[in-house]
């Protein structure tokens, strides 16, 4: 079960979109995201990554099987809601790299993939001249009925990586939870690190 890592270029390997979309749906179905995934939305979400050289997708593989991935993009290339959140930071969006997500199948956790995903994206961000790295993490009620007893919070990991939650800076995304009848807004905390 040793992992290997390769960057994924969707311009030359468009079929990888399907594996990435499935991976996101599988991992984000779990706590704390609880996302009732939509394959068509996932395909359209990932398509811009095929167009920009400034984006990065790091794949984690067990042999040839994609079991994890992390994505990153210049902040200004991402959704407008994030640019609005960034405007509250007094840092130009063009100085910020957005680490969009890290997903790894549960059986493969604890082998250093989380660190590798940040290392690769932060190095890439520096190479393209970014001074800051930013990501967002969903906020959940600690008494939520779907919270598993064995959940481990990633906050201390992120802090050790040099990230801090930025006071009063949030963004909102809209999706349907696995236990919801319809989509609802979710608040996400913005975390920031100087590279
Ligand atoms: C985020 C994610 C990719 C990290 O993968 P990972 O395999 O846990 O990463 P690592 O092995 O590098 O471990 C990262 C940290 O998690 C903690 N950790 C890892 N395995 C652990 C375990 N079995 N028990 C407790 N803590 C553990 C450690 O604190 C570690 O940090 P440290 O090495 O500084 O001590 C993975 O947890 C995941 O897919 N989570 C679900 C999706 C998610 O929440 N993504 C983040 C927001 S998009």
C-alpha cells in the first residue's frame, strides 16, 4: 500500500477527470463535508484545471490506481466568492495561491500524503511567484448527529504546517448534505500562511 505521487495534467490526460471526480465524491461524502456528490458538477468543477498551467493537481497512487489528490490554483482563477473573502485580507488576490482541496481514501491515511500534498502545492505556488497560501475548511456543529466518534480534527496539522485561521474571514459554498433534501449554504473558515 505504499503511495507514489505524480502530477496530473488534465490537458494531456482528460480521462483523469472521471477518477478525480469519483475520488472527490467518495471522500467528501464523509464527515465533515457530507457532500451528496453530483458527478456532472464535479466534471465542470475540474475542467478549468485543464486550461491553466498555473494550476496544479497532485495525484497519489497505489500502483496505477488514483487513491488521493490535491488541487491548487491562483486565487483569482477560482470562484468570485473567494476573491471577495480575500479582499478582506488586505492582500492582493494575485499574491495568493489557493489550495483547493486534499482528498485521500481513508485506508491510505497516515502515510504522509497530507504533508506531500501541501509540500508540492506550496513549492508550485512559490515557483509561480505567490507569497501566500490559502485554503478553506468547512465549519460544523460539534454536536452534529453525523459526526463520527473517531473523527480526528485536522486543525493541529494545519497549524503545524504554518497556517492560521483568519479571524472573521469566511466563505460560503452551497451543496446538498447526505442527510438534506436540498442544497444549503455552508460556512468555511479561511486559513492562511505566508510562504
Ligand atoms: C487531508 C488528508 C488528505 C490528509 O491525509 P493523511 O494521510 O492524514 O496525511 P498525513 O499522513 O500527512 O497526516 C497529516 C496529519 O494528520 C494526523 N494524522 C495522520 N494520521 C493520523 C491518525 N491515524 N490518527 C491521528 N492523526 C493522524 C497527523 O497529525 C499528521 O500530522 P503530523 O505528521 O504533523 O503529525 C486526509 O486526511 C483526507 O482526505 N481527509 C478528508 C478530506 C479532508 O478533510 N480534506 C481537507 C480539506 S479539503
